C-alpha cells in the first residue's frame, strides 16, 4: 500500500511584489532534495495480547535495527551469531515520537518552497497496518502530516496575502495492491 500527498501553490503572475525563487527541488533543504525517514509504530493492544514482541528498534536519529523474530535466546548453537539487520535513514522515529515531531523534521521545511511556487510530495510506503494513514492523516485532535501542512501553508499565505494571490491544489492518493484469486 502506498499513500501519497502532493501539494502545489501557484502565485498569480501579476503579484504586487517580485517573487524571489530559490533554486532546488522544493525540498526541506537545498542540499538534500529527498529525505528518507522511517517511523516505528507501537504495538497495538491486540498484538501485545498475542505475545507479539517488537523487532524494530530505533538506535539513534538515523539507525534502526531489525531483530530476527525467530531468534531463540535458548539456542546455544547460535548464541554468538546475530541475524539482526541495521538500516540507516536520513531520519528515524521511534514509538514515542509525536505527530508534531514527524511533521517538523520531515515536512514543515517544505512550506516556504511551496509558497515560492515549487511543488512538494510526501510519500509514505509500507505494509498494511504499518502506520502510513495514521502518519499522513492522524486522528481527531492530533492531525498528521497533511493537516499540519495545510494549517501552516494557509497561515503562511495569510501573512503574505496582501502581496500575492494563490491557487492551491492538493491531491491525496492511496494505492492498494490486492490479489484476486480466480
């Protein structure tokens, strides 16, 4: 399953002031046009009841370790052999990171580039139940990336409304891969 949100703002060509556009892709930083982040979601209550244990651990701001779910601590023959996998990302988020933290570190930096006329895309990818929709949409009272982005985008446009006219377009797309058996 894939969730994608694209956002663009076009300034009216007859704006009252000259727009100063920055070169780059419209990303959160000019040096890094693409940010790859991972978010580890907490186990759900049902998973905990069934004895599921977490296998993904956030080591630091960039590293995540996946433990082998089949690893048996009582297996003497493999006691000194770890089958864990380490992965490095631009940013990693653990189970205690808030929606606000995820938004600030991944998406908030795109607002000014979008105001300047660049397009931005936030792309969430993962298995069903991995937390993509929660991260993008959030819940009542705790919005996800999309709600926070729109809030900050409209606030930025409002402070600049005397000088520019804006047209805002946003799309949200969810793609599910479903296999049909004949």
